[in-house]
């Protein structure tokens, strides 16, 4: 059974930094593209970033480009999202989501339960 | 900029009803459309990928159709477990992967 467990969320001040982690199990992590999707309180889903199976290719939403960095450690079966220069509008639940293959341009077939990031002064 | 729209935004229905939700893309996305279900306080779950393919374990009362710019999610006979918010998502292009705004299905 696929399991994705996010951690690292919390209350941060604007301008701060945070690193989110997603521990994966139940599948061959190094063989799948991975993604981050967020959801602001009471709002819809927003794709944030994607990374290829090898980690060589990454993509970002314009709203986070230059501030967030996605990475993965295939030896630890873990996905990361480094959040820098946080803004109030980054407040959201951040979900880790698995792709169905090593292809980046694909849907998201399994999701973690999410970790809440709150940015407030 | 790429846009996805959904209609209606809210749908009130009764158990046993047939319901349909429409998703429209501002550009041709061929058949690269997925549908997700989300219940309050829970993570989204994939229902359908590539327009009409059900994820393993998804009940057959769910179906998807369409191509190009207009797509439909249908639930043939609404069950109590189906009251939720439904999102479409295009993955024809990752500039960006775009979700629709959601359709909330609630109890009439």
C-alpha cells in the first residue's frame, strides 16, 4: 500500500524559511515522479512543484518560482520542499502527491494527508 | 494564461440521483484530464485519469467523458459517500498543471 507522510509544517513569520518532508513507502520511490500541491484554507487545489524520478528535472508554479525548491533523496525514499521568503499567501495545507510513472507530465494517483503551513506575523 | 472552469460550482442532489459536472479548458488538452474527489478535512483522491479511466477500486457509478476542451464527470446513482467536492485537473501541459475551481456536491 502506498503511504506518503508529510511533516515539517508550522507557524512561520513572513520572510521565514521552512523545509517540508514527505516520507514514502509501499512503492519503488526512485521510479516515480513526485509533486507538491497546496490548498489555502477554504480554497481549491494549486499545483506547486514537480520533480522527475531521478531528480534531474524540476518544475514550479510561477507563484513560488525562485522562492521554493523541490528535491528528493531516493536513498531515503523522501521528497522535500524548501520554502524560502515565505509570504502570508503561502498559508496552506501542502500535500505530497505521487505520479503514476516516471513521466513528469502526468496526473497524481496517491496523496499524503498534508502538512499545514501558516505564515503570519 | 491557462484556465480551467467547472460548472456548476455547487450542486444539490439526493441519494439515487444522476449528477453531471462539466469541466472546460481554455486550450485543447486532448484527453489529459483527471478528476479528484475531496471530502472535508481529507486529502484529495484520484477518481479518473485520461478523461475516462477509473482508478482501481473506484465504483463503476463514476464515469468520465469528453475531449479537447470540454469534459464531464457523471455519477449514475449518487450514494451517501459521494457528497464531496470534485476537482478536474489538466496535465497536457505543466505550465502549470491546472486544477478547476471545484464543484461541491451536497445533500438536497
